[in-house]
């Protein structure tokens, strides 16, 4: 039986590899359930201090497996509202609410929900040969997995609309220059760079990093006064962590801090 998501923990990093390479790692039900279970594990396991998401083979993820949506196979038409509610939305919420950094290494094409799952991660590195495709319009759908929310926020309406309405590929370098991702890197360097980044974050002050993520995500939807109150509360929490005490002591002792994630 093949594992649709390969999962391993090394040096505090939960590495998740989407693994249906023959189908460009598109999501069938089994992969949906495994992926969600792994992100839940990232929430609950203390040993996990960062997550690294990537794909096996030449693609990152081509979104929903359309073989499972073949209208010629008969029966009722699929209720996509139901599948979104059951599979994509819970996963998106789990990625955004994870109070640990999640890095995405986009090793090849990221299409449909595959593109938007990548873009929901905190830091996105992409192989220079990778492409991002809002493929939905090609089959009559709307950008899901949070895409119709994140694209206009990140890119503004003009670029978001052109990408979504046309469904044309965006290169990794263009994605970087538009600020849609953190960095395009040489294909051969991607695994090593992404792992190094995930491992570095896994040795960080996990509580503070998680609160930082929470604050930055909240910024777009609240006013400054509300946000300043939230910063106060988060700083209060961070200030009570052992990692903050260690950070200050290490600074004063002129040595690198040894954070334990609590
Ligand atoms: O249904 C719901 O629950 C609602 C939620 C929807 C979310 C969505 O993601 S909708 C969007 C679904 N995705 C797409 O529309 C993308 C479909 N794929 C493509 O357009 C192309 O494959 C790519 C542009 C991504 C890559 O093109 P290329 O030329 O590099 O590769 P290819 O030859 O098209 O694909 C390689 C194989 O993967 C091929 O199989 P074969 O012919 O070798 O047996 C192809 O059929 C398969 N594959 C790629 N994407 C999918 C797929 N099989 C099933 N579903 C896919 N999405």
C-alpha cells in the first residue's frame, strides 16, 4: 500500500512529502485525510517545532484529483461545497492556525488547490522551474483553498484577477518578484535550502514564532487600536516563556541562545 503522504521527523522538523507522483500529487480522499492528520499531529506534538511541506517527483501538487470527479462515471454530480467543507477548508484552517512555522518547498508545478495550499504556508521557497497555476477557471471553478482570499490581499485585485481568470502559469521568479513567495532558488539547491530553513526555525523560540505568525495574519482584518492590544497580549505571553529568559541571558553572556520551544 503506498503512503500518499510520507512523514518523518528530523531535528524538530516534521517533513511531509505529498506522494502521488504519477498524478502530480493531486489529492484523492486518502491523501486529504493523511495530510490533515499530519497537520493535526504538528499541532499536538511538542517534538515538532516546524513543518516542511514538499512533493515527490516532478510536481508539487496539481490540486484535486479530477479522475475522482469524472462526470462520465455516472451517478449524481459531485457536491463540491461538501468536499470543500469536508477536506480543503479544515486543512487550510489547520495550516493557518498552526502556531509553528510551516515552510513550503515547491519542487515543481503547483496547480489549483495545490498552488493555494502552498501559498497558505508561512515561508514559500520554489524551484526556479516551478510554476503556480490558478487552474480553476480552465474547468469552470473558482479559486479555492483560500486563493480568492489570499491572492487579492497579497497581489492586489489587478494581478489576482488576471491570474485567476486566465489560469496561466506564473513562474517562480515572477512569483518572487510580485511578493507572492519568499524566494525562487535553483532546482538542485531547493531540498537543502528548504531543510536548512526549516531546521533553523525548529531551533527557534517556538512560542514567540507562533505568536508572531498569529499577529501578522490578524493584521489585515483589524484596526490599529485592536491590533496594538493584541500585540500587548502576545508580548505578555512571550515574555513569560523560558525561551525569552534564555534569549536575554544568552545575549548578555554573548553566546548563541539555546531555545527549547517553551
Ligand atoms: O473537487 C473538489 O473537491 C473541489 C476542489 C477543487 C480544487 C482544485 O484543485 S480544482 C483544480 C484541479 N486541478 C487542475 O485542474 C490541474 C490539472 N492538471 C493540469 O492542468 C496539468 O496536469 C498541469 C498544468 C498541472 C501539469 O501539466 P504537465 O503537462 O506538466 O503534466 P500532465 O501530463 O498534464 O500530468 C502528468 C500526469 O498527472 C497525467 O497523467 P498521465 O496522462 O501521465 O496518466 C495527468 O493526467 C495527471 N494529473 C495531473 N493533474 C491531475 C492529474 N490527474 C488527476 N487530477 C489532476 N488534477
